[in-house]
């Protein structure tokens, strides 16, 4: 029996937490404010789109959460 072919991974839309956190540590405060927590080994949260992070952590206002993350990442 032939092995099933693996599907190619789809390219993620938009930034991930791995993109935002190094830009500005204020991103961490936004995560805390919205109840998004993670352990040091929680790669899923770090490597997911911001929409999926909000869904995984049951953030009530996805749009506000994402807007605040992006704003925090831009501040210097």
C-alpha cells in the first residue's frame, strides 16, 4: 500500500508572537492583560497567527487584542 502524500504547510497570514515579542517587550504586557499565558515550551502559541493565539486562549475581543499587540510591537 502506498504511503499517503503529506500536504504542504500553508503560509501563515500576518505576524506571529515570535515576530512581535523581539520588537518590543510591551507585547508581553498585552498578552498578560488579555489572559494569554504560556510555558517556556509552548511553541504552538508562539508560532501561531495572532488570530489563532486569541482563539486558543479564549480572548473575548480578538480585534482589540490583535490591535494592542501590533501597537505594542511598534512602540520604541
